[in-house]
C-alpha cells in the first residue's frame, strides 16, 4: 500500500510521548475482500515489522484455515502500529530484574494512529472487516458491548473515522465481524468452544458475502 509520507511521519510523532516501540503498518493482499484488524503489535511483531507472527500468529493462521481463509488472500493490520509496553518485574538473569510486557493501548494511543486505519480502510474498501478483540471492535464501531455479546455476528455499520479531536462515522456501511483475539485462548482455554462456534458462523457469512 502506498502511504502518504506525511501521514506516517505524523502518526509516529504523535506516539513519541508514550511507552511504545516498533512500527508495523500491515501486510497482505491490498486488493483482497477481507481486512483483519488486531489490537497492536506484540514483541515479535515490533522486532520484525510484521503483523501476527509467533504464537498468536500461529493461532490466527489455524483459525483462518478453519474459516477457509489464508493470509495470502487478506490484509492484516491493527488499531495501533507500535507495541505498547509496561515495565514489570522478572527473575530472568541478565535483565536487571525488569522486563517489558505487552499492555492494551490507551485511548490517546489509539487516536494517535486513527488516521492510519482510516486511510487503509478507504484505500482497500474491504467487503468484510474482521475485528480481533474488543479494542479493535470498539475502535471500528464505537460499540462498547462485551465481545461475548457480539462474538461472530455480522454487523453492518458505518466505521468510526477521525474528525477533529474526536470520531465521526463513514457514510458507507461495512460488514464487521467481531472475534476474540487469537491470544485469548492462551489465557482462557475455556472459551475454545465459543471461539469455534463463532468461526462456524463466520464460515457461513463468508460463503454468502464473498461468492
């Protein structure tokens, strides 16, 4: 995807006050029908500059395959392009007793990178947007409902876009499908059945929407 240089530089500058590292714009088929929007890069993604690699990436690939999709035919990006981190204590040798841990991006960080996601959606104009996790879903729709209440639903709605110091809505409606973030299964294995029930729903939607 061709990026206006000023847009990218401005987004990076806005993130300077925050504890973040790395910068990952996204990767995939810009002409595809499906966009996947995650929360923010983790450590592996920030280091290598690619979205969803490592353990969470493997789980995402597994879930995509189950839905009949592959990374090659969709575009993957995130709400925030830099890894938000916090310092936590660790017993690991050679670290000085502290390490960086992932954290959820805050509202100011999300807004700082809002125009990047706005631009990607406008340029790609996807038929379906899969929102991975509550942060992505709320950023796209403004809807604050729990993921468990909307999981796997196909929701036709305008998308939030930056307007002045806040958000407005697109005139066009998009098909948004909220799913749990792939990493959620690592922290809460008990939701596995719910995850695959939602993926079954998505398989049905994809057949209807993309054929």
